[in-house]
C-alpha cells in the first residue's frame, strides 16, 4: 500500500476544477449509458468508481498540475452518476403498465436528481462517525483509493511526470472495451455472430433446455460478482430449467402448432418466473431483517453525528470540513419542493386523481422522504460492511413497492380511487413512481460513503466531494431519460413493445421492473399467481436455512437467496455467461493462489496486479458492449428497421451460433491469459 500518498491537511491542491467537472460529465455519460443498458438486459449494474479513476488519471496526466485529489473528484462524480442508473430497476414499469408511452424528460430528470441528491444529503451526517471513526472495511472505497495512489505514484516516479499507460490501467479498459465492441457489433449489428444458442429436448413429455449466451458484457459482470453469487445464480438456473419447467411441462400439453421451445418458454414466463418472484420476495424480507440492526446503528450514528460534542473546536481541519448544516437543510427543503412538483406533474393530467391530487402528492412525498431516510442509513452501513456492489438495492425496492401499495390499498378503499380500472392503473403507477424516488435515495446513499471513504484515504476535502456527488446526480439524471427512450424504441421491453412489428425475442428483459410491476398489480388487483409465489417462498426459506448452515460450517461456500431468485427469474441465456464469468474468476484466483504458494509469497501481495487487471478488463467488456448496444439502438431507431446493418439472413443463424460460441471461447481464454500475464509483467 502506498500510504504516504495521503495529502496532509495543511496542503491545499486544486480539487473541484472546471476541467475535472467536464471530464467527469463525459465519463458520467459513458458509464450511465452502459449501466442503463446492462441493467435493462440482465438486471445488474457495475461499480464505475475504479474504471472512472483510471480514465481520469489517463486523461488528466496530459494537463499540467493534475493531482490525486482532482482525479478523486472526477471518479466521485462519475461514480455517483453510474450508481443512479439503478433507477432502471423500477422506471420501465411505467411503460410496461401503459401509464407512460415514453420517458418524459423533465419528470424523469426530477425524480432521479431529487432522489439522488436527497441520498447525498441524508448520508453527509454519517461521514465522520461511519467513515473516519468506524472500522467498516468499505471494499470499493479502499480499492479506488489504492488505484489513485498507484497512478499518482507512477506519475511522480517518471522523469517527465507522466504515468505510463500500463501503470494507470487505461490500456486494460481499452483492450476489454475494444474487443467487446467489435464482437458486439459483429453480433448485434452485422449479424455475423450469434448472441445465444440453446438445445431443446423432450424426455417423456418434460421439456429440457441447455442454454448459452455469448454476451461479453455479461461475462465481465460475472467476473466482477464472483463465484459465490455466480454459483447462486447457477443454482437458480438449475431450479428453473432442471426442475420446475420439466415438472410443469409434464403436467400440461403444448398448444396446437406450438414448438418445444415456445412451449417451454411459455411455462417459464407464465409460471416459473413467479417462483423466482417468491424466492426474491423472501430474500428481500430476510435482507431487511438482517438490515434492521445496521439500520438502527446507522440511525444512531446519524443522530449522534448531529449532536456530537467531541468534534474539534475552532479551526476545522480541511479533511474534516463537511457541507455546512444550513446548506444541507436548505438543499433538503428545495429537493422536497422538487419532489412535490414532480409528483403533482405526474398526477396532474390523470382524471382519477382530480379532487384528491394534493392528498396523493402528500402521501407519496412523505413515504419517499421517510422511508428513503431510513434506508439511506441502512444502505450506507451495509455498503461499508460488504461493499456497494453486493448491497441489496433491488430488495429495498421490492419492500418499498409492497409497503407503498399496501398502504395505498388500505387508505383508498373508501374514496373511490380504486373502484375503476383507470383509478387502479393510476394507483399502481403512483406506487411505482414513489418507489423510484426511494431507489434513487437508496442507491446514492449506498455509493456516497464509499466515495467519501476514498476521499478520506487520499486526503480530499469532504464538502468538495459532496458537491461533486450532487453534480454527478444531476448529470446522470439528465442522461437516463434519453438513453431509456432510445433503448425502448429500438428494442422494447419484455411485455411492452413500442411497435407491433418488433421481435419480442430481442426485447430487453428489465427483470426487476417487470417483477415490481407484477407485485404492484397483484396487490391492487388481487390476482397474483399465489401458488407459484408460495412455492417460491418455500424454496426461499429452505435456501436461507442452507445458507445459514454454510455460513457456520463452511469457510467459503455460501448461497445468497436473492442471487438464486434472480437466477430463476432471468432468461437462461442471460444467466449462462454470468456463471461462466464467475467461474473464470474463481479458476484464475486458484491458479494465482497456487503460484503464490509455490513461490512462498502471500497471495494478496502476489496477485494485486492480476486482480486489478481483471477488474479493469471486465469493466471494459461491459462498457464496450453496452456502448455498442446504445449505438445500435440509435441506428435502429433512425432507420426503423430491425437489423439495418445485417449482412446475413435467417439461413445463416446456425452458422452464426457456432461462430459466436467460438469467438466467446477465444475471448475467455484470452482474458485468462492477459490476467495471468499481468502477474508475470509485475514480477
């Protein structure tokens, strides 16, 4: 560790610069678009802090006077914006519901920005006690600080003061991004490579499927989530397609003319996915139960920090200067006013809301503010404990939409709002929109303290970081609406296609959004598929018991129930490359461990360069494919054709699948060789 690179309190360096803010805005656009595409495709987002820090160091090294604190501000801004893209876990539900036909720019901007900025405001009082005084590990925050230190150390050690590209890691991001972009363009654009392949069989009437997807972005995502979550998703895949679909297809018969693939997919989408919903629901409740004590500690910390008497008096050191309390209070009031405006605008043109508009607005804003305040403390604590990437934002969203829907049903039974189909649709839409505000608060609170931990480790000024977080929220919120519109009009979402001639097989699954819509609809219409949900809940309880057994009797193996539920709920061709990526990460780790043991070197010291390269390559794979996905969406939207650049027809599909498998396999091998080669270069 390069501990000596913490900037002392007495030293004042340029931090929140115009060039840094502009660079942060550019990186924000890239990572927000990438995260929106990935989240809609697979239901996962990736942390942008480390790749943002690498890009910042590589770009700012070309300018005189660049320093570690300026780079930290850029990654802080970009990280906040990338995290805010978690809003796509819920917002597409409004299009699936039919309440929105697109994503209105100002309403989307306002709900994302106001919610995200409230997440910043809620977590500022936690910084001193939870970041400075606590022993929470903050894995992503510490890793980002080390990346900044290594890059700054390399820059200062060269004769001309410029860091080598290999030292910053930009070459790894470009390598991963370039390969993924080329492969994705050949697959989704030129149609020379297949994007997935599946084998279908019938065994005594039971439908069996062996799926495989060739997405390099999902390979990278699997590498980042690791073997525990990867094997949990594989377990979900086996429950869905190795048990549930075969059993249910045995008990029913295909429709006349229905192919084996159509029959199996129909059973999975109409029944088995609700088993996944039950597992996810139990996982969300269990997660919130586990979060109860962290929530209590977080709340105690928040209120304790407001009244703490042990803080230094007189001149506050530079690295302890938070945003002044009066500004926190004023900005909070402004953000609440923005929420009032956006909820009023959301309901203004809806006939069922007339006569009780302000009652509904008050209800929605109060719920978003109070529940958001509670989960901000919990998510901040949990992110410090296990990291932002594994903190359960989806679970928070599921609990929020259940609570807001149940409360709305309980409070509007007598006033006629729920007595008409239009009123029920409006109530469902309002529950979704309220949950969107909660998710925006939770996602930013989840990320904020990681960034502040990075800043503390490198000697940043907290209030400047907090301003950078606010800027990141605003820029990211401005990007989300046009990207959502672009992707929706090009691909559509599962169950919601903007044009009747579109291919449902290419629609983005938006798994969390479709799940939350199904939950809200079921609560308001009382028509949830309770049999499948209850089966899923029973499986979820059993998985929790297994996970607890493993926790106490096995050092490594775990079975996180939320990941299993997502494995059941996601399309199998999406699950498969994620599992491959997770297994790849495990195999490379084992190989590095054996080499370190053979040389008598501690693994953490031996593999640092290889692990860093793996993270950057995986991030590059995600960004490269996602950006091509957004680019192809723009081309498809402009041409109004399903495949405007295709060089092949349907007759090439089988050949394309084999070519896709071959290229995917080559990339997996090349990824492993490059990661292992990083250790040789470092040694």
